């Protein structure tokens, strides 16, 4: 068993998330690479929730349809997922709550009285998950010591009770198969949101401002919890309008600042986005996509905000948009978003989604590219300060209040070099040209960045085109099919030349996107590029490896 | 006296009440600078409207924001650099209409800043529509047969929201205005001055205010009940005498101190 999937399912409030993470952490200690997909409804208690933990000896970022081990904390968990069981799957279930019927004949069923154990120990509902962690470890011949160590690391309260319950689960079942350790270095587990947060901090973040909204709230929670450790300020204001305006105030006064939201919140931020461009106040926006229109499916995923991000805000202005595809990319692209925003004094958008943000990955710091820090152009203090000095690159030297004997005036109106309001036609054109020239300078700088990634068989006739969180599943499917994958990391400014080079010579270009209209393809069409086929999924759920592979086989040559 | 003039050409109407606010603010800042306040630490933030042009007319750091969005950037500036002196200028449409939630939250948080509300009770720059403080029946270009809603009393709202300094001034009476501005700027916490500023073009109230305004005497701003009573004396609608001066003052921890 060196590539297997565990599904743990039950009622919201059963601690599905936590136990999924505990099991993944134990497997990660054994050298496995992990990916977790989390599926939960938009409610606090009740409802069906599940996590798929995939473990492999290879680095992965996708889930499979078939289940090798099912942990059924209630009847729904069995009923909803039994069709996906492998023919030799193992089902570990709470015999107090679950009735086993109609299972494939090869399945091995291991029942134990989890609910009774909880009752006997006088423990809370949520602790049943500890019981299941114990049971799955014993069934897979995982040494008790590994569980013990992991529990002592993860639990801050009730360690002894949780361990006792885990032990009872451990002792209630017998060994059934062997999960063998993999001989490789263990990697830390991290969510995409955590990777984004750490990338921002690495980029010098001083202030994070956000109004809670799935799927980026975990960034707010994570950074708020670590605010003292990182010496940052974390604020949750009255609305997303306030969020972005407050961020622009902090930016003006010299803080590197980021905000996080989803599509609905970003709607409220668009006036602030346009202001950021006009006043040349840098800001980073983490835009976590979830299905719309409107409130849509709050706790599910999609890639529907590419064109919204490209076009949001009145007026014509340059912006940076990056789209990371996994935890490592989320880390270094969030950092790059800060660097570029502050060097070019423009808004930067990091386009993520629920699958990336809340997915759990084995994080390999050693594969992060060493990015050259884009250093801001600062004022030399020799001539009187002009905030919007019209220089060749368009990038005026930046300075922050207070400056002795000089004032810094920023303005949402069209303004002259000193920041005074103007309606003069000559100045208006000059300043608009200056702002747009910054994009040209940025395009030039991006030449040295890896803006487009290519994976798989470079000679293949078939190219899979993808962006964002579909990267993991596309790369893995391409490996199986011996095809090539092209993934733009930067979507604005669009890396036309590199994209052209990457897709050159292909007989068939197949775009894989989690939206209904093929937004990356539409963007490429603007530059005379495109795709021959599209595979689109817009039910809020991610592509599974099996599903995508089958669809690719249908259209490929 | 420090020179706070700028090269920008003033485009307010002759007789506009904003001149009094501009001159009182320049005088207050000049006087504070003489007393040792570093002028480079001052940032003025404005919304959009006639009032907002003030940032072009005073030679200090400025943040010319969006309509209704004076208080969020002002709060952000204080978060990043608490040592700065931040003064937000907002119109009544800005502060009491489009950006009301921001105003309430700035007061609730007790952000250490000053809010100067240019309350002319009419939209000037958009040529004469009613505002949240226009009296019932106000005939503006969007309400030709008169408004059907009562005005809010912004000071009463601010008192219940947690503002720790509340005052009212008028654009007639420069000396008093300068004195109130100075006191508001020196106050540690959220200070709001509602200035009955007159729009000569769309709502000329000079005569009306001159007849009714009186300066608070023997008033204890530390007494919340007394402050409330005085704030309620005129409700921005009915005909009543209009007290001006400092209504309320209280010491309380500020938002920025918490970080």
C-alpha cells in the first residue's frame, strides 16, 4: 500500500476535520506525502461532512474517487460513500450507530462500539474521532507510539482523556492490513490558506485586514492567532468596503498590508481597488473563489472570478494577478504579490479557491524557487518630494509619512505630480500614461520570473491547459497519459510570449477549468491563443484523478 | 506663523462656509505647530464633495479618499503609525449618509482622531439634493415636493456610539471654531465636531443660524446626562435655540493602544 485513500465521514460536530488531520499527520510522520480534500456544508452542527485523506509515496495534490479505507462515524457515511469502495476496501465503523448491508463482497468490515466507549468514559461527542484514530492505527499495524506522540503535540486540553479514548479504540479492533513506513523525510502538513499567510509574512506583511468570508476566513484566524509571534496587526472591520479602505490608509502610512475575501466581498472592494490604482497605494488582495452567482455555494469551490479580477474597478489600470496551484506556489506567489505591489505601487491579487485554501498538502520548503526581491524605488531626499513624479518607468519614488519639510499627498481624483487635484487635459493624459507605463516595466521584470510552468512529456501531441488548484490533478493525470501540462502562474500581466512558446507544436490543447464558460480560454482568445477542447466542471466539487483521466482520454489523440 | 498655503486655486463659491473651516483649521494647526506639534505628523483625510477640496488647500500630508470613506483610511493610518495626528474632514452626505457605518465604528472603537463634519445639510457638488440632516419637507432637486423623512441628530447618534469628544460649531465665528478644533485635535480619542457650515448657493442658513445659535456656558462636558440634554435641545428639524461649543468629553482607551 503506497498510494491509498481514507474517507472519514460523519455529522458536522463529530470532529471529522480534526481526526482527518490527525490521521494524515501520523501517516506524514511515516514518510507519506499527503493531500486532504475537505467537504462540508454551510452549517455548524449536523449535516454530512467528510474528508478524503490521500497518502502516497509521491508528492500529490489531488484526490481519487475510490476509497481504500472508510471510517464511518454514522450511517450516512456508509450510505453516501459505499459505491466508491474498492473491492478490497476496509470499513471501520461505529457498531452502535451503523448497520452494515449491501457492501461489496471483498470488503472487510471492522465494527467497534465507539459511542458506548464515549459514554462509558463520560467524554464529549467530538472525542469519538480520537477513538477512530486509535482504531485505524491498530487495523493498519501503526505503532501506538506514533499516535501517542502526535496526540501530545496536537492536543492542548484533555490530552489524557483523548489518549485514553484512542487507546480503547486501538484495543477494540484487530490488525487487518499493513501500512508500511516510506523511507523518506517527513514533510510538514499545511493548508493552502496557511501557506498563503506564511508567504505574506515572509514578504514583510505588517497588517492583515479581513471581514470573515469562506474560503479565506482561515487566513484571518491563522494570522490573528499568530499576530504577536509575527509582530503583525490583524483587524476585522465592519465590512469589506472598510477592509480595503483601511488597508489603503495603512499602506499610505508605510505598512505592507494584505486583505482577504471571496467574490461577494470583492464586489464591495472594487471602489477601493480602483482607488488603489489611482492613488498608487499598494495592497495585496487574497481572493478565494467559491461558486456564485451571488451567495452560491459558500463552502465549495470554483474558478469563476478570473475575469472579475481582471476587470474589477472603474477606469483603466494595471494590476497583478497570480494564481497558485498548490501550497508551495501559494507561499511564494503571495510573497511575490507583496514585492511586486510595493515595487510597482499597484494592487496585486492572489487568486485562490476553496480547494486550494482549505486543502491540506505536504509542504516542501526545499522546492520553493529563490525569488529575487523586487525592491521598491525610494526617494533620495535631494529634491522636494513629489508623490507622483513623472519618471520614465512610471514608477515614482515611494515614501511614507512623516517626511520632514515635505508633504505626501495622495488623491483619488486625477492629480498632478504633487498630488493636487487636476482637470487639465494635458496633465490628465500625462498621468494616465505614467500609470500605464508601470505595467510595461512590470512585464519586462516578469521576463526573469517563472510565469508559466510546464510539466510532463514536453514532446506530447496533447497539452492540458490549467490554472490554479487544478494543477495537482492535471499534472498527475498527464503523468499517467504521458502528456504535457501548461499552467500560467501569472494571469495579469498575461505572459503572452511564454504561453505561446509553451503551447507551440501541440496537436490538441485541452483546457481544464472549474467554471462553466472557460475563463482562461477566453483570456487566451484575447491574445489570439486558445484551446481545442474544454473540460469544465462547475458543481462546486474538485475533479478527482479518475474522473479527469477518463474525460481526457475521451478528447485526447 | 507657519505657512500652510498651497498653490491650488480655491474653487469654493464666494461666501461659502467652507472658508471659515479652512481658516479655522489652518489657524488651529499653525497654533499647535507653534506649541511644538510636528506639522509633518499631521495627515488630513477627506471624502468627496465641496468640503473635500480642503486637502488641496492646506499644505500638510493628505489622503483624498472616496465618498463616504473618510474613517476607514484614517483608522488604517493610525494603526500603521499611531504617532500621527489624523484629522478627517467629511461632508454630511459622506459621514452621515454613504459612510454612516464607518462613522459609527470609528466612534465605537474610539480611534484617536478628529472628525470635522462640514454639515451644510445639502449636497452642494451634485447641485442641491437633501442630506441625512436636511429638515423634513426640504425641497431639493431629488425631492421637489419636499422630503418625507426626518433628519437624524448626528451628535445624539455619536454619543450613543461611543465618541469621546462631541462639539458643534458654525461657519460664523472663526475664533470659537479655531478653539474647538484645537481642543478636538488635542483630545485623546474619537473627537467629532459637527460644523453648521452654510452653503450660500443651495441652502443659505446664515440668518437662520445667527438668530438661534448660542454658546454653551456653565456646561460640564464630563457630565453625560447634561451633554445629552444639550445635544437634544435642537433636533436639526424643529425651530429651537442651537447650542454650540463642547458638549461632551471623556477619557477612554483608544483603538490603536490595543495593538
